[in-house]
C-alpha cells in the first residue's frame, strides 16, 4: 500500500505516491473518470442521441443555422467531437469540410482568418474584405463540387456582439438554391438569453434548429458509470446502489460532476481499503468538494412552488363549493381576535409600568 496523506479528520485522503496503485487496486487498466473527452468512453443517453440525430440531420440537409445549448459539463463538447468523428466516417468521399472554433474570443478579422486557415485556404491579402472574398470563392468552389462546409463554434455564449453579427453576415453567403456555409453554435444557456435580445432578432430568425441538452437521468447516470468502469477494465461494479443514487443527487446528472465525484470516491475507497465504494464515501467527498448546494436550493424552490400550488387549488375548491367566503371571514375573525388580544396585552403592560413610575 502506498504512503497516503490524510486530508481531513473524517478519513478523507488526498495525494498518493503512485496513482497507478489506485487503478490496480480496483482492477482497472486506467482511470475511468478523466474529465477530458475520450471517444472510447463516450456514453450517449437518450437526449444525447436525439441531439446528435438533430445535428446530423441539420448538416446533411443544409439547414443553415443550428443552436445547441446545455449547462456546464453536460457533454456538449464531447458531442461535437463525436459529431466530427461521425462525419469523417460517414463521408468517405470527404464531401464535408468542417471548421471547429473552440475559442471565440477573437476579432472579426481574426475570425475570418481562422476559418480560412482551418479550411486549408492560403490567406491572401491584408484586409477583412479580401479575406471575405477569398472565403466566398472557396465556398462557391465547394458548392460546385457538391461539398458541405460546416462552421462549429463552441463556447458560443462567449461571442461578443461584433462577432455574433459577423456570424450572421456569414449566413448571407448563399446561392439561389442553397446556403454556402452551415453554422452550428454550441454554448451554455446564456447563449439563448443573448439571442433573445432585440439586437439579435435577425440572427434569431435564421435559426432553423434548436436543441437544449439536459443532464442525465438517474438510470442514465448508473449506465454512464457502468460503461466507463467496463471500458477501463473493471470486472465488477465498484459502487453500491445507494452510492450511485447519492452520486446522481449530488451531481444533478451532470457528466463532468459525475466524473469528479466518482474519481474522488474511488480514491477515498482505495485509501480505506474499500473494494466497493459505499454511500458514506460519496457523501464525504461531496462535502469536501462542496457538491449538493444547488440541489438544496432546487428543493427549497420546489417546496415553495408546491405550497403556492396547494393554496391556489384549495382556494379554487373552496370557491367552487361555496365555502371560500365563509372561510375567509373566519380567517379575518381569527386575525382580528389575535390583534385585539395583542393590543390588550400591550395596554396592560403599559398601564403596569405607568403605575410603577407613579
């Protein structure tokens, strides 16, 4: 057993001298819960499959503008990498050219330059107009050869207004029959808020397809963990049912959060000689990592909304049955009684002190 350094009084352990020991302890070939995208570990839940189907349909039918949104860590970038790989495998004749922009923090001129370079076009000229002319000529040539050109912008919620307008203007590049370039914007829900602003109504009207990628369900969370363990070489399932449930509750079904929780829970279990990770280990690492606060806020809002709904339904029932008015009268009488009782007590206390001073 490698030397470990205890991190908390509750038994949480941190760094190991050799992390390979953690993998061999559980019979794994490698760490199954790395947060970097790895196609070998790809898990497509129902919503991921639907999002992928929408993307493939949109690209094949040249829909023009497609918007994919999802919370942080829901697997948007992983889905895009899988889409690029899928397009390469399906298009044996190389009829689909893709541009993948992963950092949209560029100027308008740099943006056009990046597209040209990613398409393998020799950048000629020094002005934005010359770059656009080169791009237009390339797109026309691709159209004549029946090639599709797809621009995918990841982290699109970070696009500044100037660059968003540039994206819109790119969609003007078309023939009388078809768009010359397809654009896929991928980002967090803030992207939808940006596009809903009046300043971007022209861009919003050009969006042909939208899809919001939700978190995994509880069943999908279990399948997700099971697949990653199996690919990494695990012979047995390394988490109890209660531990899986706790992982789902703490992570909210977000794949990135699931990876972080599982990785730390396995490390914790390794330090405690646990061949099967239990719910206690999961709760321990979730507490250390500050997971679960959001879910508690959601529960509070759920209870509040449920209470309001109950009051509304009760009021509707009382009104329909003719009991609402008498009920309200009784409530008012109760409040009036309480008010009078309080006023009497205040008057009594006031008179008592006055008598004492006199």
